[in-house]
C-alpha cells in the first residue's frame, strides 16, 4: 500500500492505493485558511485512512510551490501561509511518519511515467498547462528534482523564437517579462481572445467557437499551438524526452495532439522527431497518485 495527499488551494485529497494503483480509500476535505489547522486536518485524514485500511507507512505530499534545498522551507506556494514553513519537518512531527514533498507538476510527471501514459518510456516530460505552466522530469522511473529543485520548470524561461507582436505586455508575476507562462496557460489563451474579440471565453468555449467559424478563436488557438510547439522544441533540444504528457485544463483540447507535433519540425534541431505527445491517463487524480509514488 501507499499513501498520497494532494494539498490544493481549495481541497485536500488523501488516498491510500494498493500496489497495483487501485484506490483503497479516498477522501476530500476543504483546505483550512491557516497553517496550524492544515496540519491538524491532514493528521485527522491520515488517522481516518489508517483506521479504514490498516496503513501506517510513510506519506507522500503533493503541494504548491517548492522546498528550498538551502533552508528546507516552502517557497513560491500560492497557498501563501505555507511559504516560509518547514512543512516536511512539521508534518513528520505531527504524523509521526516519514514524509516526502513534491510539487504538482513533479507528482503529475511521476504518476504518468510510472502508471500512466508514459509507462514504459525512459525519459518522460510531464507538463501542466492550467492557470500556469509547470513541468516535471522522470527518467527510468525516478523523479529528477535537480540541484536547485527546479528541474523541468520551463514556465519561467522566455518564449523562444519570439515574433514581433510577442515582445510587449508580457510581464510575469515572477518579476521577469516574456515568460512562457504568460503565453502558454489557460489564462493567457483567455487574455489573447479577450484582447481581440472584446469578450471573455474560457479554453473550451474558444475551441467550440473556432469549430463554429469564429476566426479570432481559430487564430488564438493556432498562435498558442505554435507557442507550445516552440516551448516543447526547446525542451526536446535540451532534454530529448521519449514522451511528453500534457496535463492541466488545456490538455483537454484534442486538436493540440494533432497540430502541435507537425509544428515541432520548424524548431527542433533534428530532421526526425520521434518524441511522442500524448494526453494523460490520469487527470485530476495525478496529484494523489504521484504523491503516493514519492516513496516507491
Ligand atoms: Zn515568470
């Protein structure tokens, strides 16, 4: 058995999984608004799951932000009260169990590489394109975290091969300008559409509009496909993964899997591209699944 907990901005999900990946127990609670209550809520969930399954082993946590290798403290979490906390140490003391932490993109990559669409491939690049744009790398079923705990974090590198209209108005929340995340995310797609069409539509609505002949919708989708292709081409040129698995809200856009591979040829430094681009096997449950695999 394995235990994974996904600490999200609004919900905390805990799951106990069998060795074959089947759920034995799964529970969701609301995320409290302070750190002390968060620790108490996780303890209660872990105790409940132990009662129902008899599992008393280590616990993997999927969480926002990252753990500083230098201080052990959480940084860059959008659940802001976590920032500056030694979450791993505090959880281990509260639960009296071993605890490992990783961020959502890493947990997604791990889950897809070991049990999902990337199973059987040597190097897997897992991408989350949702409100933001994150990534994680798994090689030979091992998560690569890197010397600075930022391996795979492609969202805050500049958009490669920019064209004229891509230089302005792309200030990123991280303090830099021109980050991939300001081009490749659900929010960026919505912003692009709203700027030209003057009305708000979400990703799926933009897809439907394009299918019904909306030329603005079609143009912004083609633009984002080319930008994703450029971003992924940069990853292929450096890491050369066997497979790229897309996750997050925008991974539900089916046309990406047809259109993006063809666009890679313009940017990848090779005449032959055998890297696969695929949908995830597990969507929303990749957080708990990947967290549980941190102790595999
Ligand atoms: Zn940035």
